[in-house]
């Protein structure tokens, strides 16, 4: 338990990262260690209400405006303030909290996370789109606000842990590990017929629906490649991916002297969350300890960009720069929703995304966040046309 009580807001508290964050908060001392300022969710208002009451949140926000009355009724008499919609999310992000866990999935999390960064909060970043879509603009906003950017994705958190600040000049490459997902050994023909239910079944990690499917297609890893470039100030050629089925090595940093430093641990998001919340202190966390004798082996494979073209598209977006990350992500999100709805195939998601990226390759560099949102919207419209 820390000696100094801190305040926290969790954007996306009802998702897998949010629920794990509250589990870590409880383990680290609960209300004795943390003041929970605000919690936000979307449709699962029953869980949101339970969380708000259990952790003494001052504000509870549902992103779904139609759920405002239901949430108000669930929290009636508790003294907890209620808000809804985009304005409610911005209110939560703007409330004074030392650290903001940014765990809203998709571009819906960009605006509130940006608001928290601009006011100087430490950002525990689990939302990929902030860096994928906004990149340098978001990093600049964090710096100008005066807060710290603390990565929560297990891969970026691993790099953060082993990247020696006084040796940044000697970084040769970073190596992101990928489990390969449920279709690591599938042929491309087999992948053409997979369903949403099989795609959501990750072999190692317990995650939400969309991120599990993104992991199966390796779009998740594609976004992480772009994130790593912006987060650690790298060139596209310095970001590599290796398939590591056991998910024990979470990522590595290679230096110019040939040394490679790796961070290892059980596949449990609470490790990265706890490290971000307690940084620079290491706390005692309730995660499984590695038994190397039982583990026995660690395997590695080169990624296959034919079966997993998302990796190739990430390299293309990184090389082009500008708003191409926003274009890739916007098109991918539309294609993903279509796959979940049974309106398109698993492999077609990458085909649609690539077609949109080619169609919008002419878009100018991002001079402001408005340019990012405009590119995202144009990519979504284009993806819907390709689906029609």
C-alpha cells in the first residue's frame, strides 16, 4: 500500500481493463489508498452502478444517453453524481484526478483521454486509438499538460519497463511479441470460414469481444506497432513483431551492443495495470509467479503477413504517416463491426481496410485533432461503401 493516497478516474470501468483496474485498486488498499473520482461505462449500467457504490465514486457516467434515467435510478440516494453521453465522458475526464485509466475501446476514447491529458493528469493508456489515430498530436498534448504517459498494453508496458532512459541513443529495435491467437496454425483457406465465436476465443488472454477478434486477425498487433513508434519515438524500421505462442515474454528491447532486454510474466493484465498505477514503485500484485521448470520452453515464429495482412498494413500506415493511422483504424472498426454482425468474412476485414487506405492515401498531414477526426469519419464512410 502506498503511503500517499491518490485519486483515480477510470474511463471504461466496465470493460476487461476497467474491471481488472478496480481489482488492482482493491488489492492495493481500496479506499485507503485511492479516491475513485469517476467511473464511466456504456451499456452495462448495472455493473457500473455496482462499481460506483462499491468504490465510493463521486461521479458515474454512461456513454449511452438513453441509459441516463436507468443509471440515475440505480444510484438514487447514494449521493453519486450522474452524467451521460459525450459531455458526461468529458466531465469525467476533466474532473481532478491524479491518474486517469484510459480504457474506452475505439475512437470514442480519444476525446476524453485528450481532455485528461491536457489538464495534466497522468494517463495510464490502454486505449490504442489515441496513439494510432492521433500519434504525435496526442504525445504533444501529454507533454504540454505536464502529466506522464504510462502504457498499459502488456507489450508497451514491457518495453517501458526495460527501456533504459539513459540508453535511448543505443536503441536498435523493439520487438513486440504476439501469441498468434486462435488461428496461428490455420491456413488462409481455413481462416476464410471462421466465425465470430471462434475468433473471440483467445488461447492465453481473457479480453473483451472486439479486442479478442482483433487479436485473432492480428489487427491488435498492427495497432500496437503504430503505438510503439509514437510512444517511444521510433522509426518504422525499428518496430518488429515475433510470434511467441506462450505469451510469457511480453516484449523486448534490442540495443546497438547486441543486448536484448526482455520483460517476462504470466499473461495477466493486472501486472501491467499495477505497474502503471504504482510507477515508479513496484507493488505486490496478485499475479501468478512463473515456474520455469514447469514452463520448460519458449517458442518463437516469424509472423506470416500473407495470412495476417494487418501487419503489412501497419507498416504501410507507419511509412506514410500523417492521418493514415486514423484511416486504418476507422476502416478496421467498421469492418470489425460488420464481421461481428455476420455481414462480412474474417479475411475480408483486412481487404476492406486496405482498399480504404488506398482510396484515402491522398489525405493531408494532420495539423490538428479536427484533421484526425475528419480522416476517421471519411475512412468509416469509405469502409461502409465497400461493404455495401
